[in-house]
C-alpha cells in the first residue's frame, strides 16, 4: 500500500510540475508579446505626437494668409490630415472662455458650434467641452490665432436706376432703412434728406424704389467683418483602442489560464473522488463478508451453554458483540463515501461522549498517561449524519495518540454554540508534538502523511465530511511543539 501511495504522490507531483511549467511558459510568452506590442504603440504615439505640433501651428497660421488660393489649398490639406493625425482643437476668443469653433471633438458638438447662430449645448455636452478645454489648457498646448467670423450686419438698402457710363455722377439712387423708408436720395437733381423733403419728393423716391425692385436694381448695406484675435488650443486624441488592447489580451489570457487551471484541478478532484469512492466501497464490500460471518459465530456462541457464573466469559462475549457492532458501523461509514448520506437531528454532545467512551476503555493500549477531557456547552440539535461525525472525531483522537510525546498526554474537546452565526463549534486540542510548519498547509491533502505506514487519507476524509457533506468548516488554529488545535464549525439546521 505504501508503494501505491508513493506512486500516487509522484504522479500528482509530476502533473502539478507540468501545470506550473506550462503556466510559466504561457506567462513568459504573453509578457514578450505584450512588451513588443506596447513598444510599437509607444513608437506610433511618438510619431503622431511629432506630427501634431507642426500641423497645429499650420492651422493657426492659415487664417492670416493673404493669398486666397494658397489658403484654400492649405485648408484642404489640413482637412485631409486631421483624421490621420488625430489632432483635435478648439478656437476661443481672446478671453479663452467663449468657444468660436472646434474640430476632432465630437461631430454633434462641432455641428452646433458651426451653426449660424450657434446652437446651445446640452448639460452633458457642455461638461464634455469644458473638460476637453480644461485638459488642453493644462497641457499648455496653445497658440495665438487671428480669425474672422461672418458677422455682417445689414443696416439698410440702396435702390438705384440706370444711366450712361459717361454720366455716372447723375445716377439716381435712394438710401432706405430696413423698413424701406427713404432716408436720403438723389434723382436727377440735388441730394435730398428725408427731414428736409416735401411730400411729392418722398413720393418720387418711393416710385424709384418700386421701379428698382421690379428691375432688381438694389443692394443691401452691410458692415465688413473685422479680424479678431483668439486662442488656438489643441491636443492629440489617443488611440484608446490600441492602448487598451494589451490589457484586454492579458485579461482574456488570464481568464483562459485560470479557467484551464480550475478545470484541471476539478478533473483531478473528480479523479481523486472516484478513487476514494471506489476504495471505500471496495473496502466496505471486502469487510462485509467476514464481519457477517463473525456476527454469525458470535450468535452461535451465545446460544451455547456459557457459564453464567463466569463473569470473564460474559465480559468477553459482550466485548466481542460491541466490537462486531463497531465493525459494522465502520463498514457503514465506508459505504457512505461517494454517496449522499442520510441526515437527521443529532446531538453533537452525545456523539462526543460516545467517541470519548470508546477510547477511554482502550487508552491503556496506547499510554497509561493520556487523559481525555470534555467540556460540553448547551447545544441545539443539528441536521447531520451521526456515523460520519463520529468518524471525524475518532480520526482526530487517533492522530493525537500517534503524535503524543509527552509523559502526560492531554486531549481536550470543548463544544459551544455561537448564536450570532447560528453554528456549533467543536474546539479540539492536544499537547502532542505538533505538525511541522512546512506540512501545516498540506495536512488536508490526500496522500499527505508523516507516518511510516499511513495512507494520508484521514484528515482528507475529515475535511470532506465536514465541508462537503455537512457544509461546515474545519481549521487548523495552531500547531507547535506544545500541541495542536482544530476548530470545527457546523451550521445548525443545515440540510
């Protein structure tokens, strides 16, 4: 059996080593790809950054060019280059607050800015514009720019007639306000103002207006827009898709690796469970026949004429009956492994007493100096399997007896009820030699044993019974040369 145990541990160690090596190689490969990809992105951003400043300076200088043809060609070049360079900019007035126009921010925002008149922003749009402008200002990327806004204003109209080119100074005309009321006119004579005119002169001017409208001989009187000075703020829009891609790849790879590792562990767990179940059921099957035979022989012995006055024979007979009953109970425990054992209301204090009583009569075989103490709390009944909980405590007691190295051994069992968490806690301790620090994290693993002839299944089964079958928890609280303590918590009313 030891050879079987060592082989199993070796296979487990080899599988774990392969998985660890596979993980390291995968992480190293991903790290190399991540470093290479990140360097490419950084280089791309640097190149784009170098293009942004000259392009921004060009955009700021274009409005001041007097050559219209050159200005149009440069404007066309800038329009084509903006999407490629990822340049975004905002032009403000000389206060740096009122936005005149913007590019590369958001199509809906740009459309509202370039509308005539400008369309007010929503609260969300205004906040976004303010945030972008604030970021541009904080980065210090700003140029002074001259701009011209189409803000022509119509003051009135001039209506005129026709004349010979050689007599242009005699051209008849009428200046009106926006309501087409004549203000000043000259019709084949002196210049007349409205305040000095006669009614017939006003009628004459109105007649010229009607004639000019019919012949489309009039133009509006407008102001000329002036050059204004403002600020040109700009920035490079990052390639968020490229920047975030390595992070996404790492996340996807990590999830994939974690899922594979979890699946591997689950498969190993299923394999171990299958081995345990098969071993337990085979053990129960192999023990069943000889135990049944022993029970039959004991029954036959009881039917014989045993000397009633011989107390020793009677005690031996009773002890044999109890031991065969116990063997049946152990067989029943093994048969529960791998199946869903029945549960019923159980008194944990009674289970503790039964286990302690069983070992009290057998302590001399182990040591005359070992003492088991019990401290019962006021416990409610729980839903549990009695045989399996007995098995848990018996395993702990046997381990303590095997690890006892003191002249006077002590094993203590204390039970208490935690109302806040609605659970029962069994505090188990001994004063044995303890568990080495390097083995403390592995004591619940199958195959982990420090005994020469141990299988390493006892504490693994204990953990499985407590946590999987009863939804409780077992913890190693401390273990040193002064002894070991375990805490077992079991929920009250768990089904």
